[in-house]
C-alpha cells in the first residue's frame, strides 16, 4: 500500500544507498522581516538538510525582496535567472528555504521547469527516510499525505493506475478528484492506525504514572541521545546527522539516593518544523509534554545556539509545555572555544554545562535532577472507586486536594504533593484499588 503513495513524494537521491547524489539549487529570500544574518544561517541549515536528504547543493541564490511574491514566492525575473543557472549546472531540483503555498510551488515549477521542494517538503522527506518503527512510519506518512493533498495537480495520474484503475473512479469524477478521494481514505486509515498505537502507548504509560518523569528536549543533533545512553546505559542510535532519533525511548535512571526516575529521549526540533509533522508526532512528543522536568539540551559549540534555543521554545509553546520546570543543559563544552559564549549560556537560568561524550559534570546534572525531584510539586489525578470511599478522610488528611468531581467509576481527585514523597503517599491508596488517571 505504502508503495503507491511513495510515487507522490519526491525523494532527492538516496542518502543511505549508493545512488547518484541529486544536484540542487538552494534559494532564500532576504525579506525585510529577517536580518541578513538570519537569512544566511537559515540557508546554511537548508544546505545541511539537503545533505542529510542525499542531495548536493551546487549553487545558492539569495533574492532581496521586501515580501514574498504571492503568486511565485520569488520574483519572476529572478526565477528565470534560476532556470538558466539550473540548466547550465544540470540541477535536478530547486530547494526553497520557506514554506510555499501550493500555488506558489506550482507556479515556480512551471517557470523553472524543475521540481521545487520547500523546507517542509524536505524535512518530511528526511523523516520519511529515517522512520524505522511502525509508529514513526505511520506518523510520517500521515504528515506527508496531509501536506500533499492541497498540492495534487492534474498532471499526477499514477494513483488510479496503481490502485487498479477500472472501477476506481466514481461517477462523474475527474482524475484529480479520484486521486484526492484515495488519499483522503488513506489519511483516515492512518489516523485510525495511530489511534490504536496511541491506545497501546497509553496502557504502557499507565505503569509509569507514579514515577518522576524527566524528558530530554532540544534542537536536532545537540546530543540528547548521547546523554540518555551515557546516563542510563541505553543504546539509542547516535549520529552526527540531523534527525537521528524519531521515536521516544524511555529508560529508568537511578539517582544517587537510590530513587528511580524515568528519562525520555525524543525527536529533535528544528526551525520551521512543519506543522503537519508536529501534529502527527503529537503522541510521541506527549512523553515530553507530560514530563515533570524538561532538560533542554543545547549544543554550546554551535554558532547559532541562541536561534536554536528560540526555535525549541517555540515548539514547546506549541505543545503547551512552556510552563514545565526546565533545566538548560549546555552540552559539548569540550568543543567550546569562545569564553564569551559561556557567559551567554549561564545567562539562561537555571543552567548547567556538561559534555556527554567526555562524561564531564554528569554527576552534577544528576544532582540537579534529584533536587528538582525533591523540591518540585506534582499534580496527580487519583480515582477513588465507589467501593473505596472509606479512604476519603485519610486521603484528605494526607494530601492537598486541589479539586474533585464525581465520574462514573467513583470520585476523581486532583491532588498536589511534593514530588519526592509522591510514591510513598500514593502507594497505600493504589494497593487498595484506587488508580491514577492521565487527565483531569
Ligand atoms: N564533542 C562532543 N560531541 C558530542 C557530545 N555529545 C554528543 N556529541 C555528538 O553529537 C552528535 C549528535 O549526537 P546525538 O546524541 O545523536 O544527538 P541528538 O540530539 O540525539 O540528535 P537527534 O536525534 O538528531 O535529534 C554525535 O556525533 C555525538 O557523538 C559532546 O559532549 N561532545
Ligand atoms: Mg537522538
């Protein structure tokens, strides 16, 4: 099934195989909204993304323009210039360092006569290559199809043939309508699959409710997986590439005082992360969203450290977790050369400097996690089934009740308690048949 839809997703070369690297021309607009430096930094990143996707950028074009053109994104004259350059250099595709509307993409393709891939399209493509588990594959395919749907054009007619052709088309339907219908059906199917996966994930999560949860978040390639491996002895794949990790991994981490917390590693963020992708990965990212403490990992040796931090905060805001207590973990101090950066980093309170590969100051990091666990308050939702109502006075005496309401199974309590003692406080209730719930 997947195969048939792959025909729609452009793949610039094959990063993992020996296929010829496709040649690309990267284009950015220097608009009045962005500083020149921002434009250059973004373009650098686009080139790195292209490389990750297996394409080689053979030329770069920056067009100064107050605002993007509504119909063609870049100016028509400049597009003709790009066409000439692309023909001369034998480029296979054009990369645009912004997200184009479906119409802009189509118009630009017509002007230049080559496939045009925008930033979202490129990121989606990289995710598609890297997705290994069923969950990640389903999430990526869903994001790709949602991205594709408004971009389908009459010229793309493979679907019907691949789906069996005769009898596929509804009465009076054009080819385009048929294609759209097939894709919508597939989208619904993928959404259903994700719901199943979600429910299974939910069950797994149930068993972890009473633990203090810590999540590693941060820009792609900053060293999150390396930290997880180093701290917990896990063996998550680590690579000097963008988007090495697409799934979340949860591992138990034993602190100095012998208590266990759960540490989650998850997908890295990037500037202009396609929103379809964030939506599709919401369940994977939920592990991070439900953490009691976020470790925002930053690559202190990266020249665009601050811009990367801003991008991460933006995604955290989208996920609704901007309020979760956060410790900034400045990683790769072994590579840091400029002492001024150090002062800058320490300006982000609270902060800690580490090196995951060199094992520098990791005990310090663990100590900070311990402190946060001890000092922090946790909110939990506990259900007291009707047959356990005799426990109510004890519950009220031992914990602070923030809110309560009746549900079908019993009485639901929103409780607040010190993180460090949560397990001890809850245990007697859980042993008597009370249970924790995900949401209030
Ligand atoms: N020099 C140095 N390199 C490091 C350090 N920590 C990680 N790296 C390297 O940085 C690269 C990326 O590491 P990962 O752990 O895969 O990064 P990640 O944040 O999980 O990346 P994604 O999964 O792509 O989001 C690898 O080549 C690591 O070896 C460090 O403290 N010092
Ligand atoms: Mg990783």
